[in-house]
C-alpha cells in the first residue's frame, strides 16, 4: 500500500473532527473520499499533508511512518496536496506558481513543464499573467499543474470541482483520469459525489468524522443508501 | 525656486529613510500577516547601539553601524521566537498579536530608556560638507543615506525575485497554507524574515539618527506612524508598494514644509494617506492575494 491510515484522530481544541479513520490507497489507484460538509474530508487531507497535528493514530506513506513529519518534508517524499479553493499563489505569475511546485528540488525540469502544458494548453497561454487574474477553471488548472511539477507519487485533491461550471468540471475530471493513467496515484475529496464515484476505483464515505461505507466507486454509485444521502435520490428508472 | 529644489532634496533623504524602514515592516507583515507596533523600538535600538559602539567604545563609525545592523536582526529573531511565536502558535488571533506587539513596544522603549537614559544623543560623525549637485544641495551624510537606501532597495528586489528565500517569502505572503504544502520550511522563512526586518529597522534607525543629528530613545517611535502611512499607502504587505509609498510621503511632506511649515509634516503625511485611501482603498499597488 502506498498510503496507510490507521485509526486517525484529529481535534480542533475540544471538538473531535476525525474520530478514528482508517483507509488505504494502493499505488496507481484513484480513491475518492465523499461526504457532507463538515464530515472531515478536508481535515483528512490537511492531516495527510501535515497541516494538522494528529491526536492519535498513524499515517504511513511508502512504508515510512510520517505521522509527525513536518509538512514541508512530506513533499519530498512524493505527497502533494492541491488545497481547496484557490490552490495557488494569486500574486505570482502562472510560471512562478508552477516553479513553486519544484521548490524542494531546485530548478524546474523542462519535461515536467511540457507535461503540464500538454495537459493544460490554456495554462501555457497564460504563463506570464498573475495567477490571481485567471478564471476559476484556469486557476484550478494552474493549481493542479503546480502540484504535478513536484512529481508526486500521491496527489491529494481537495474539491477540484468547487465553484466550476459543469462543463469545466467534466474537463477537470477527465484530466485527473489522464494524470492517473500516466502513473500518479490520486486521493480525491469531493462534494460532487456523482462525478467522484464515476471516476474513482474505490471510495470511502465519511460521516461526522467516521468512515461509514467503503466500496468500489461503481458499487457506491448503485448503493441506495449512498444515493439517497449524497447523490440526490434513487437512480432514474 | 531654489528653496523648492532644496526641499525636494530633503524629500529624497526622508524618502530613503522611510523606504528602509517601510520595506522592513512590509516584508514582515507580508510573511507573518500581523502588524508589528514594536517596529519603532528597533529603529531606536539601531541608533543607540551604534552610538554605544562608536562613542563609549570608540569603534569607527562604519564598523559600529555594520555591527549594529545584524545585532538588530538577531534581536528581532529572538523577540519573535520568545514573545510573538507562542501567540501565533496558539491560534494567532490578529487582534491579540496587535496588542502584544503594542505592549512589546512599551516594554522595549522602557528597557532602552533604563539602559541608555533619557538624554539626547548624537553620533561622533557630523553631517559632512555641503555638496552641490545641480540644483540640489546635500550633505555627505545625506548622500550616503540615499546611496545606501537605493542599494538596499535593489538588494531586496534581487532577493525577492532571484533567490529561493525570496520566492519562499513571496509564496508565504501570498498563500501561507499552500506554501507549507509546497515544501517550504515556513519556520525558517519566518525567522529569516524577522532577521531581515530587524536589520532594515536598524539601518533605518542609523540613517534617521544621522539625518536628525540629535536623537533619544523614543526617536524611532516618532517616525513609526509615518512609516505606517508609507506602508499603507503602498498597499499593505506589498514590498514595492512600500518603496513607492515611502517616496511619495517623503517628498510630499518635505516639499509641503516649505508652504505650511515643518511642524505639520506628519499631518500632511496622513492627509495624503486619507485622500489616497478614499480613492484607492487597496493602496497604490493592490495585493492580489490579500484580503
């Protein structure tokens, strides 16, 4: 297993946000984490990237225990997060944003840059512009591009569809599938459960800090309980 | 007409002192996202340390100044680690931090007053001869101040655009959480920023003392609100904005002194600030990332 999370507890002061979460992500998978607002999806990702301290439990990445490792050192191991909302540096140019992806390695490799431009042709057209002036969809592309520049083994995506028009959502999701085909493992947090389950090999459903169901994406798409709670009712027909 | 040129020259000197101090304040604000009211104390510390090293301890002036600047940087790092960082770690309520730095400023002022006394101080070096450059007239000390400030601004520009530390500082100022998940050691960058901020405050204090000739332990605080005006005018946390704000405030206040009297210099600085903010609330150079 690339990532193993064991009985993870995280609290904000006295409020427990995660009450013992266990999950695994295997190399090459797309795994989705779905659930309502406040279920602990973002907290889980923040804890994995080292922005939240762990109260109890264990996180192992590529066999190494990273539970207490500072966030900035996890990037070097190949764990890279695209945070929720604007996952970029709005005052810096698109090019500088992409370069920040290779901060831990030094200079950007032209091949990595070419890969990002191939995935997101729009990004190359905007290379000299300040990232904050881009449209929402373009910003999300730069954010994912920045993460790819760090050559992640595991890409943590927090709500990549947030605030995007349906057409753009479909585009971003097909690009996530392409990134995965090229060999990057993906852990995806989404409110847009329909899209996420359609894309993911496996998924976990979070409810108030606990994992309540886990199965393949397809099975969860057909699960009546999941449909009622997260997908807006029973399947048509 | 010649009085106008003369005051324009003074304006450049004041702008240079303001630029040194406002860039230091602005860099620290950008990275840590809270205002440091104790910044004026670091200006005073710069003056007083240089005075001690060069008067009672008889070091040459350049050496005293060169030693003072990194000492101020180190003191800033210690103050951050010991006093401010514990509050930041506890959740970093910005209002608490504002009050903490305000209290810190009172504490530092009183420590300096206890250590150096309440009298007036002056450096052993004077202003030097008057030099005429075209329509301008500067003393040697004033030319050195302008030259040093210009060199430091170029240095800060190169730091921010060409170095890893500078990129990390810009990244933290733009999006601190993303900076951390990008692999930036935010603790180290924060400490480096405080060091730099302290160094710039120390240098600005020495420049201010050279320019006003006689100073006391509160002279740094006297300038602080004009520094705030320059920083806010430029756009809070925007380093290049702070340089521009310093230039505008420095030149306009000195030139206005010809017409309305020098007692109203600070009033003019704030009048500019109020008028500009009414028209452009985001400052001259708005930040894309900052709220």
